[in-house]
C-alpha cells in the first residue's frame, strides 16, 4: 500500500486513519501532499487509501497504530520522521464514546474511556509537540468536544476526558507559542456518524464532512480553536451559566 518513500515537506499524518472525521480531513489536505494513515489493522485500509489517493495525494502510506499503547507512541513518530521527514500536519482523530451506563458500574470501562480519550491523547500530543518543536514547524489538530465545556451527568465519563484534553491543549498551545508549531483545538457538537449510530441527533449537529471542512479552514487561518458549528460557542457560554439544578437534568 506504499506508493513512494522519501521526505515530503507536506507530510500529513492522521492518527486514527479509519476515523470518519480524520479521513475527511485527510482528503481535504491531500492534494499534492504525502498522507500517512496510522490505525489498527493497517493492512485493512485499502478503501481509505483509495479515497485519499483519489482526492489528489501525491502518495499514501499506512502504519500500524494502537493509541492505547503509550510506549509505542515515541517509536512510531520517530520512525515516521526518519522515513518521510518532518511532519507537516498531525491529526489526532482517535477516540471512543464508550457506554456511560456501563462505565458507572464498571470501573475498568470508565478507565478505558479516559485512557483513550485523555491519557493517550496527552501522550501522543507530548511526543508530537517535542518532535515538531525540534523541527521548528508544523501543525497539530486535536479534537475536543462541546461535552467538555461543562460536564453533564448524562455522559460525564466521556465529557470529563474531553474537559481534561481541552485544558491540556490550552496549556500546550501556550507552551508552543513562538516555537513555529501550531496547535488547533476543534470543538464539535454531536457528530452524526458511526460513533453515534442509533442515537437521536442533538441540536446543532454536524457531519464528519462539515467538521473536516471547518477544521481545514481553521488550519489555513492559523486559528487556535474552532467550534463546529460556530453557534456552539454561544451555546457553550449558556451552558456555563445554567443553574446546577437544571443542568443535572439535561438528557445529554
């Protein structure tokens, strides 16, 4: 599945290359770029590779990647840079929603959600920030959520992981200031896709394509954050002002 080898200044790496949002972002960044999709079962990414190649990528590669294997993050990033050169854009598109009801009874499941959605993100973000800071350039995209703005009773395990990630990214962005490395935090609302299949869409829902479009537009404008859709920023402010006795009764 490897087209060509060699360094490329426009190298785009999607960690979570099977993700609907990640793939949509890759397609929009593909024209003229070398794209690497990192995911579990990397030998089963033929459809994703074909989609990115059809979008105009100069070359498409795949790598095995298990987000929960923290010890593998540094070797993976180092091997990518050694083979293809500095990463131009890194997209962290992995994560799980989990089962809130199960997580309230099963501490191992609660910990698994937080491990993937917060701990693994922090680990890989730290590796990427260190690597890209040494190169003096590059962009990183991390996906937070409206769920992390104020954690709700209905999904507090997932929401708390996103709240932690959002706070970490806020500090990391400040730490990267002046380094040449740009960090974009994307905060979508309910995204209609595989992860939310069977759930009724919430107000101000979006699709993976809409999230990707807003993400790439924000990247090109060098923005630090972007809400998808934009009116969510106002809704988030309202969330913070909602009395607790009302807040705890919200369904999502």
